């Protein structure tokens, strides 16, 4: 666990002029080129991300949404644009956007080194594919980014003292149940029915030297939009990709529930009021094709690529839970 550098964060804006921050931002910009290089050459269309809307992703692990007053009505700032990207893929087939997200993360996340309140994820979604296909896209994308950065940003990585090695997909897959069993065998107290807590996830990530997938999360651990496997009730057709070396979660993804009646039932089960989701349910009622996809956080990616101790080092003006800073 990292100590929250409250004092330092209040004046963190000064780091923009340090050599270290320059190097990190150079590597980050190279990674952005690598992402677009892969996606643009594989038939994806880049779209502009929505920033505000009547509803946003409720499946955000204890974080709070931000509400703004929109001419007397309420809008949410995107905690993730999941609902929008599903509809966009239903129309354009293979899409992505760089999506700024705001989540008022719980105060204890200030010490994880992995949580920002304001961050960006690249949201990727494809129509008519399974979650296995989405994992193939995810591993090919991550392998491409790492390879691109190793080739294009070598001098910056060297100056940062980071040794990064290329990976060849496919990446290893373990089920959520197997991950829990593995952790329990090491004396960790983890549940079969929830997402793996940050600390244990970090421990798990230290047991691997390549990125790997955790698949098939239990229902209840995730949002209403992750598809339940009909042949295995209670199990979702979804996944996370974790970085090795203790860096933890890189990606969350899933096959999406897209059938109107099922979505309503899942919303009710997870305590969401369907009445709030008017536009989304209207689209589902008209009928959309199945989609699957994932989101990859760019600050965590940068942290991994550069070997940084904390995610706030990947932004010149980081926002950490509870810290008021520029
Ligand atoms: P989630 O919807 O919570 O699975 O988020 C999708 C991806 O965005 C994660 O896999 C992370 O890479 C990234 N992410 C989520 N929350 C944060 C956060 N608070 N700070 C930085 N990155 C995040
Ligand atoms: Mg996640």
C-alpha cells in the first residue's frame, strides 16, 4: 500500500516541468499512437465520447456518480460510456472512443496507487461477437501497444529505468472461481461471489509474469449489462485482464445483455430503476444485435508501461479521492 501523498498532490502541477513527467508523457503519447494504430488498422471507427447524460454506468464498485444541474434537470458525468458504446457498435459494428470518466471513488482508494477520480479509458465494442472474441481483441491490442512502445519509445523507457518485454498472445485465462481458490490457497480471505478486492488482486497479479485474464465473474459482482451464461446461471460471460508484476487490473470487458426483457429483469435485480433508462430501453425495445467489448484505462496502462509506483504519476494534474488539487 502506498501512502497518500496529500501534500505533494496539492502542488503536483509543478511536476509538469520535470524530466520524469516529460518522459512519462512521451511514453503515454506513444501508447496512444499504438492504440490507434492497432484499432484503425483493424476496421474500428473512432467516435467522440459522450461526457454527460441522463444516466451513466452504475456498476462502479462503491464509487459515487457526479451529478450536474442541466438547466434545472439532472445530468450525470460519465462514470463510463458503456450504454452509449453498446448502441454505437450496434450501428457501426466496430467502434472505439477515448472516454473521460469521473468517479468519486471511496476515500480508501487514495492509497491503492490505482485509482484516480478523473481518468480516461479507451472503450472498445464490436457487434456480433462473443466474449472470447473480445478477449482476442484485448490481448492483441495490449500485445501491440507494448510492442509499439518498446520499439518507438525505447530511449524514454531507458531513461525511466523501465525494462519492458513484448508478449505473444494468447494470454492465460483463469476463471474467477480458480482465482479465488488460488488466493485462498495462499491464506487470503476472498469470496466466490464478489469482485476480488484491490489488495488481493495485486497479490494475484504478482503471481504472473505476463498479462492474464480472469473470466466468468459471478453475477452481483458486475453491472446489469454483463451477459449471464444461460447454461451456467449466476455466471457472467465477462472478463478482466490483469497486468503482471502486481500492477493489477488493466481491462474489464464482457458480452452484453441486449434483450429488452432480460435487461429490465437484471436492472431490477441489481436495484436499478428502469424508469431512469428511458432512451436506452427504447433502443433495446426496437432490437439491437449482440455486442461485446471492453475498456482499458490509459493511466493504468501508462503506469504499467513506465513501471510507475502509482497511477497519479501518469497525469500531470491527477485527481485523487479526497484531495483538492488543480
Ligand atoms: P471498470 O468499468 O471499473 O471495470 O473500469 C474499466 C477500466 O477503467 C478498468 O479496467 C481500469 O483500467 C480503468 N479504471 C477504472 N476505474 C479507474 C480509476 N478510478 N482510476 C483509474 N483507472 C480506472
Ligand atoms: Mg473493472
